[in-house]
């Protein structure tokens, strides 16, 4: 099979569904795990990484506490909205049989989009360092 062949929408949808289900189960069981997650980057350097606070942010988001989720890591809410759109478009493709598989790569952002992503990541990193998350 050629590595550049188109992906079936049905396969993409089910892979995405399984991923989201496993993520949901993991986040629901997080408080009951014997070892709590930690940031290896922060443990080694003492400086929080741009992703510090993501686990707590997702936990609060799943409890419906949007404000606390935003305070821990605003990028989590942005990514949840993004992946929700991808999931819904994938579901639409599966139902309507359009033959177009929605993947993360189908949203071209261009050179300025990458500059914006780098700026947002650096801004989040500075915020995490200042707030001590």
C-alpha cells in the first residue's frame, strides 16, 4: 500500500473515536491512579513547559469548570474545540460518504499560521513561568 494513498473516512473516524474514548477514560480515572502525572521537563529544569497544566485543565474542563480550565492552560480549550470540529467533520464524511477524510493536516494554516502558533506557544510558556504553574 502506498504511504500517500487516501485514507478511508470510516477508518479515520473510528481511529479518532477510539482515541477520544481512551482519553475520556484516562481522564476519568486520573484521580484514582496510584501515581499522578508530572512534567518531566519541569522536574529536570525546574521551569514549567508550555504544556504544564494541561492535565489539570482537561480535568476541570470535563467537570464543566471552564474558568479554572482556562486558568491552568488556555490552549487546552482551543485544542478541544479544534478536535471537536475535526471529529464532527469526520462524522459528517462518514454519514454523507463524501470520500474526503478530515485529518489534522487538512487544515492548512500557511506560514503566518505557523508564526502565530509559535507566538502562542512562547506566550503560554512565559505565562506558565510567571504564574508558576
